[in-house]
């Protein structure tokens, strides 16, 4: 376990008040905060000064056309080593995320549901998740097997997954729907503070989409901030966001309430592109 | 089961290069064989790296001058070794040897004895079942490079196991055999002769361990497995010698018509560990599965040579070897599929996968085919690679540290082979040994 381990304790600071009494106030908001982020891969800038705030407890959706940098943003937040952050800042409840290793970010409460999750041959879902849950426990403490399985089965039921699933190798030979369901199962088990869901709707038929959406909705609450990344409005019929952002050419070009998604569905992305162009000219 | 403890009188330690064994309690025919083998050992040249069967092998490690027969095991050591000689919960029988001395013998159930199953130390079998024993003992020549060491084994062998399963008898639980190295520079010559008669079924697991993981030692073992018509044998070798042990293991498997032979060799210990596996499919419809798993680290060298020899038509063999290499360790594989002229309708496969976990690790694979019959299905392939970066990132994105992630991926990689055994209890045990190796590496 790394030394930065802090569990879920909120960071607080003491400030002297005028009457020489101490009162405790948070130094920051409980939010995932991205400021003016710039990201390159192989010398090509993909994210170009993106700013976005997801307060804990809210669901924000990022929509955008192909190639706008949505998936890059997701991977950068999780710490993928291929991407190079050239500017900006990302904080999670005030903590600098960018200086953490990918596994540290996860232990500190960040989760990414992958668009294309990797196969891990020979490692069962049960063992994989067990290692992930164990990694969140203080050193020297062993995960209680019965508690673990009770929770695992409960979450699987929520997602309509058969128990026999636990003995299958992670994502190996899974259908698209099974993969996405497994991502949400991990989300449910790991209980992060912030979850980024990258194109969780892609490759799902309507029934699978409903199940996955049901799983996500049941996890919504004051202790979880969700960033939904999607190409289509369809997902947002089932997971209704608090805010919608439009991403074009590596930046957020427009933000609004959930109705913005409907407008996009109707008008396409072209008008936002034009607006982005205007912004660039300005 | 009652332990039958045999006391053994040993004279002063004998260097193995002063052979052959001078034990006088063996039958004359056996002692004659030992002398003959010793002459053979002396006349044969030491292996040379230029010989194809020893290509890539570090033959310099085969200096045997320091090794000698172990001194008699003290009472304290005996107690400690017996306490540590536990692996599987349920077994049909158990033998424990240390420095080639028999420490314990848990006999078979009365039922199995009544059915005629023989499970004996060599020295008893050669007296009580002389004809059967002589028919099979050291009957397969070592053709994969170690003829000289097979001769050394033959001239020194004093302990080991003879298993005979009569026609139609199926033994539910595995038979397990422990071979320990105990004293400093001890040499052992473990032997297993397993004969399964028609339609018999048996599983044998051999554990190779060192009492002190740091002490140097030498092991030169032979196991001959004979699967009669329609018989099913499974052999597992759990090699976990100490870090400074030089080990050679020479195996031959013979499968008669409709017989099935499955072997799994797990290699974890030793400074240099070589095993040669000759699988001969002599009867129509015979099948052989050759499985191996290894995890090497530090400066360890593992060396495997195999031959899948299809003598009869309608035979099948399937080799799957997976190795994970850490540190500066090396792994060599040389394997041949040979389909002899009349062995039509052969199915033969050979697959070797090396997972290189550090830049300095080195794997050399030399797969080969020699097909002299028509209508055969054969394939072979050897690959070496590293852990997939995306796979690693995926695990880390779940909060799993790089070290644990690597361990999970490696275990998953090896698991495919272990699952092929289709014996959950043994599979769990082998996975446990691999875990132990990882925790030692920390």
C-alpha cells in the first residue's frame, strides 16, 4: 500500500477565527475538477484546454462527435501512460490527481469504466475483484471471504448476472453486453467517489442498455460523482444527467441542462462545431 | 495408515564420481547392472554446448565433483522433514525419502492391496516382484541428450518407487512421493517406475524439495511411465528444489493402444533444472498430453527437451509449455514431433509460450517437426512476449499495484496449463506453490 493512503476521510483544515476558537472548514469543494487540461499523444494535441467540474453527487454527460477527444479525456483521467499531459490541472476533492500513479488514483476514489475493457486470460472475475478490493484495505488486513462473496453476489443480482460468472476469466470471450455489465459490476464493488463511464452504451442492445442503466442509476447518490461519456443521446434517456457538456476538438464548447442533449439529437453536432470555430476565431 | 520406518545403515559419505554404489544388500543382477552402467557413464563424454541436445544449455554448471551421498538423516531432521511432507489432503499412499533414505511409507488401503496394486520402494520391489520389475526397469534409453546421466542414475539408484496397477483397477486419489535433499552437497537419484495395466487408472505426484533452500545439492532422477492398453495415467512433478541445486530429470512415457498419458511438470526451484521428456505412442488410439509450467527468477536456468514420437496410426499428442521468466533467468526449450512412416492419421501439437517479465530474461525455443507419414495434422509454435501494456493498465486502473497485477497476470497465464490437468485438488496445490515462489521473491 502506498504512503498516500488516506481512505475516505475528507481533507479538512483548521482556521483560526477572530474569537481564538478553531472551526473546521473544507479547503475545497467535493468535486472532480479539471482546469485548462492539455493532452498530447505522439506529439498531436488531442485535449486543448478543457475545463470541467463534476461535483460529488451529480451526473454530468459529455457528448461529442467522433474524434473530439472524449475517450482521450477518460484515459488521461485514469492515468494511461501513453498520453502526455502538457498543461492544466486535475484535482479530486482538492487532491492533485495528475501526480498519482494509475493504481493510486483508483485507490483514492477514481474509477474508469472502459469503452474496450482488456481481457485478462486465466484470471477469474472473483479473483480479479478480490485483488482490487483487497488493494483498498490497510496493510496487514485480510479481506473476509464470506463478506466479499456476499457483496459480490448482491451486486451481481442487481445487474442480472449469473453467479457462475465469477469463475469466468475477466472479459475473455465476453459479449459486448457482458463486458459492459462487468465494468458496472466493478463500479458497484469498488465504490469510488468519481466514476468516468466511457461509451458504456456502445455495443449494447436495448435490453442490455436498460440493465446497465439500472445498475448505474442504483449507484447514484450524494457520494458519487459520475462523468458519462457518450456519442449518442440514447443512453441519456435511461441515465438522466444533471448537466450536459458538448466536447468538440478537445474542448467543452457548450454546457447546459439535460435538455441540451435533446437539442443535439435534433440538430447534430455541426452547429456546435461552428460555434467552436467562432470561439477559436475570437 | 501406519508408517513403516526403515532404518538404513550408511557408510561414510561417498563422492558420486567414485561410483558405482557399493551397497551390498541389492540382488546380484541389480549390482551387475550398476557396475555396467558405471562403465558406460565413464566412457561417455560430458555434454558439450555444441551438441544439438545441449544447445543454449549452460553445461558448465554440470560439475559434479562436489556431490556425494548424504549422511544418515538425524532424528531431528527426520521429524522436521516428515512434518513438512504434506501436500494433498487425500492420497492413496505416500512415500517420503530424504537424501535417498526412506523415512516413511504410508501404505495403500487394504482394498487396493487386495486388488493387487503394488506400491513399494525399489529395493523391495526388485526382490518381491523381480520379473515385472526387471522387465521395465531402465528399459527406455535416454535419447534426448542425457544418456550419460541416465547411466549415472542407474549406477547409483538406491531409492525410489515402483507402482503397479493391475488390469481394470482404478485408484481414486493420487499417490504422492516426496524426495528431499537434506545435507550439504547431497546427491539423490530419485526413481519412479509406474506401470498401469490394461484399463487401469492412476495419478502419481512427485514432490522434489530441499530441507534448506540455500544448500547446494544434485538430483538426477528417472521416471518411466507405462500406460497399458486403455489405461489412464497422470503424472505430476512438483519441482521445488532449493536455490543452489543442479537437477536433471529424465522421463519416458509409453502409451499403448487407446491409452492416455498426461504429465505436468512444474519447475520452480534449482539453479539449473533440466528435464527430458520422451513420449512414445506405440498403440493405435493412444493419446499423450505433455504439460509444463515454470516460473524462474534470479539466475535460474531451466532447460526442457521433448520428443513426441508417433509410432502407430490414429495417435494424438498435445504439448503445452508455459514459462514466466523474471530477473536474468533463462529458459530453453527443444522439442520435436516425429511421425513415423506408418503413423497415419496422427494429431500432434506443440505450443510453447514464454512470458518475459524483465529485460534481462532470455528464452530460446527450438520446436521441430519430422513427418514421415501421410494424412497427419501437426502444428507447432513457440512465442515469447511481455505483459500487454493495456492489460497492465486495466488492472492498475482498479487500484491493483503493479507487483500484484503482474502476479495476477502471470498466474492467469500459467493457469491454462494447470487447468488442463482436470484435477482441482492438485491444481490448487500447484497454484499455491507458485504463490509461494512469488512471495519468496519479495
